[in-house]
């Protein structure tokens, strides 16, 4: 196996937050790292080479992957981090808005994986790391569409992992709980807000504000990304943070009716 200093990592959405922390962590581990953003302000972010890419544009993705392969001849680790948030009542978002969300959170991943995977298969080596969420296994209220995009990502990733193991390529999911940073500020607002959901939306907003007291940092998530990128015994799922790990265990072991009751109590919902 080549050392990390001979390996190349590609991180989408690397200008800030988890993407930036992951890219910098991979640099410290010895990887040659390329990061992407839709409009990079500089050619480099520290030791991370920044390239422009819009994951909703197939030609942009193809150009990105071609550039990285031309410069290094290989992509050993792909971190699919680019994503959007969206919180509100399910009824409050138009189908067009939900399509926009899925175009980044799911189909953006599909586009990048489809562009990178041929080179990994040819070399019989690679790691694909997809940023999911605790909402990828816990569909909390007022997160129907975001959770739906992450549930879809989880199903896609697990199936893909079965398919590519024959080529010595593995897939992992990173599942952080509430995250410190500006994720809420970058989330989409429902495009058809309804008065009937105002109180619930406000309550959930306050719930997540309080959850920031126990939120995980981008650096903690980046540590899980690095583990998935380098561990000899790779895992399919990496819950990040005490809350995400506890909820993941309870979701698997607790009777569904009891779990549903506790969840609704936590969110202050009747019944």
C-alpha cells in the first residue's frame, strides 16, 4: 500500500465548516488534497488546492475530476461534503425546492462518484466518504425533506459499498448530530410558509439552538472522516458525537412505539 504522501484526496464543499476541516486534516495526514467550492476565492486554502465545481452541473464535475487526475494521476479518497440544509413543515416546500435540495445532497454525490469511480476501479483501490447526518437515520419533525435526502444517501451508499468491494473500493457514511457553525444560516427557508406551522417551526428552531450546547465541532467530524479514509478496518457508518451515537443505538434497540413517544416528547409534540 502506498503511504499517505503518495495519495490524493478530493473534498467537495471545502471552503468552510466540515469540508475545510476535513481537507486540512487530510493534509496533516500527508495526503495531497484538492478542495472544491462553487466560487473559490483563491487557488489554495493553506495547503489545499482549491478548484471550482458545481456538483449540480455534470460538465463542471467532469472538468474537476479530469483536472485532478491530470495533476496527480489518481484519486484515493473522495469526500462528498457539499450539501444544503432545509428545515420547516413538509407541506411548506414546493416540489421544485425539494428537487433543488436533492440535486445537491443526493444527485450531486451521484455525479461526483460516477466521475471518480472509474479511476478507482481501474487502480483497484479507493475510499468514498459521504457526509450524512443523524437525520439520515432519525427522521425528526420539521426536517422531512432534508432527512429524506440523507435517508436516500444512506441507502445509495450502503448499496454502492456492496457493489464496489470487488474492486477494493469501500464506502463510508459520516453521521454527525447537531453541528457547531453556520449550517442553519446556509439552510434553505421553506418557499411556501404557512401560519399553521409557525409555532412548531419556532419551537424546533429553539430546540436546535439549545442543542448547540452539546453540538459537535467540524474538527470532530473531520476526525471521523480521516478515520474512514485511513483505517485498515473501515466501517460503513461513523456516528459523530455522544448524542448521535446514543440515538443510533436506541434507534436500533428500542421498540418503535416507545422510540416514537420519546422523540415526540423531546420535540414537545402532542400524542
